[in-house]
């Protein structure tokens, strides 16, 4: 994938615990991140093969972070992320295909996720109880993404923050440095990090040419 990034500072920090979100929310794509080849997880106790994943971040148009006194900070809209396996658009049942066809139904960008920044959409957000070390906590998760709201007189607000795009084939270090540490760690944990352009940029050394994943290497990920 190519790189087309507007480099901006990360959103201002806010340590105040925020309310858990649910329901339908207007949003725009604000961040597209190439996570590389990641652990495929497991299904019914059986390990799945590694899979190429990407992360999309959506900026909610009408939900904002609140300060210690419960006042909305209109320069700090809420962000919601989702990771999913990255497949060819020919794989109809892949989540990546479903998301792309919603965000670019006319295929204006020819399948290029990096060009989807700023695209309006509607998120269906549900709550899920945390498991394991997160037991006792409640999390907001994206259940579905549909087209922008179509209500007479409604105008979708523009993004507050500028779009950020990060790809591993041409890593922009300003963009990488602006990402939260947990996302940086996830990218650095990808199976092809060692000897990659990102590894060289961070640690020096020589680049290696990662082998192209075969069908045996990369599974069906989150197709459903």
C-alpha cells in the first residue's frame, strides 16, 4: 500500500475515565494503520495462522472527551479503533472487503485503504464485558459500519484532527512517533519486523526482503 499522510500531533492527552459508548454514532475515518503480519488468534481452541492486519480509527462526530468536571472538550472528539485481517476485495466475506465497500461503494480509490481518510460513516457500537486480566471492565466495540447518516438537513461535521496513515512498506516516522505506545508495540511485534524498513529506521542495521506470505502462512483471519 502507498503512503499518503498528513502529519499532525497526537490528540491531547486526557486521563479522565470516559463513559462507555454504545448505540449508533456518526463518524469519519481519521487513521489507517498497517499492523503487518500478526498472530491469527484461535477459533474453538484451535490456533489460526498468522494474518496481515490493518487498523482503522474513527473519529466520532458528536461525542467528545470530558474533563474532570464533566465538561465536553470539543477539540477532543472520541476515537474508536478496530483491527481486522487485510484481504483481497475478491474475498467477499472478509471484514476488510465489507468495510471497504461501505466506505468506498463506488470504488473511487480503487481498493486503496490509505485514501479513505475523512470518509463519513455510521458506527454501531456495542458493549462487551472484559475477559481474563480485563475481567470486571466493560469495553466499547464496533459491531458494524454503515454509510453516512442520511437525514434531511443533517450535515456531517468535518474531522477535528487531520488524517494519519502509516504503512510498513514506506514507514513515515513522524506518523509512527505520534501513535500511542501500545499501537507502536503492536506494529513492532509483527512477524516481519526484524530487518524491515521500520526496524532499520528505529534500530539501524540492514533491511531484509520479507518473503511474500503464502496461503499456508496467512489464514482467513476474521472472515465471517
